[in-house]
């Protein structure tokens, strides 16, 4: 699936500062970048491309030497690959057989306090035999019981807060999905990316659960088709995959995000209800 993505970020910078931006599509064997450009409006900004330690997330570090109004433009054409598997007969994977790199995604993290949600998860979903069906059930529950409300939360809101307040945005929906999965001993991680058909257009947060040796994508908001995503980053939660980290006297003044088809052949894929087919980005 070929998609054109773009991000325009504007900043008002009052003194020498550093910005670390995580807005580039991942470059992997299966998610191929056919064309890409990263442009800043000021010629004296020093730019370094970084890769997260122990991960694959791509970041740009911008050293801005003086006060200015900075505009960052990123554009790419990305060819994504995914597969749809039937998980009807999937059984729980013993922790003793999981690869070591998967184990951290079982633990509580800053925004995903799975230890505080164990009783809720066990009561609501613990009697469901199939781990895939558990994740579908909790995704449906979040979609039905948590109100999607722009501006209702902030950067400190955690999964436990979202259950209490029963409202949030895509980041909060993702954190709650991750926390409930981990409470059920299902590894789960945060996914951020560009999303086709997302209204209003913005960066989008979902989550992936580790099922049958695959990271399977879930979106409790249901706001975008799962096969219309371009992955930017993954992590234990949003703290591992922020779109921007600002150091200095920096204020964001606006952003424009876009994700559009580069080809016409597209059949949107969602799943809610009792489906057993899950989509994995390879």
C-alpha cells in the first residue's frame, strides 16, 4: 500500500534551543520509503539523524543557534506491507518461551499502570479463553465506554486516569489498551504513525499486542482503517515515542499533518465485534 505522508511543524524560538523530532516514517525491509525529504526554514540549523538505543525509531535532532521562527517540513511516499492472520485457534504463549526483547512489554510503564488495572482486566476479560479474543473484547470495551473528547486530557494523563475520567484522545485509548493487555499477561506496545482518513488529520496513536509471534495492530478509537497506517515509532508508551521533545525556550505555534493514498486500490480494514482476523505490520 503506497501512501503520501507529510508534516509541517511551526515553532517560535526565543533563544538557542534543541528540538528532537520523531516524525519520519520507519525505514524497514517491509516499510519502504520510496521518496523522502526533510526541510527546515533556517539554513544555520544543525541537523543530525538519530536512531533510538535498542530500537528502530528514527529521530532528527535540530540545534537552533538563535531566536527565530522555525518551520519544519517532512514529506515521504511510503510503501507499507501487512498481513492478515486468523487467530481463532491461538492459545496463550507461555512467558518462558517469549523472546527476551518482548518481556519489557509485559511490565507496567509510566502511562500504562497495568498493576493498578489487574482486577478490572481479570473481572472483565479474564474468563475469555483466546488471547486474541481478549484483546478484541477490551478494544471493544474501550471504544464503547470511553468517550473520545479532544482536549479532555493532557501529557500527564495515564491509563488509570482514563478509566477514572472515562474520556480521552487516541493516546489515552492506546495507553488503556496497552495496560489492560499487560494486566492479562499479553505483551503490548505503543504505536504512533500517520493515518489515512483520520479526521481531523493529525498524528495518530494505537497499540500493538504480541500474539502468535506477531505484533498485531489495534485501534480502540476506530477512527482510521488499520491498513491505512504508516508507522513512525513504537515504545512502551508515549514517553518512548514522543513526536517532539523541546529543550530551550521553544513554543509550538501550529502543525499540519496529511496522509493520502498514492494509489487508488484501497479497501479499508477495521475490526470490532467478534472477528478473529488480525492485521500485523511486518
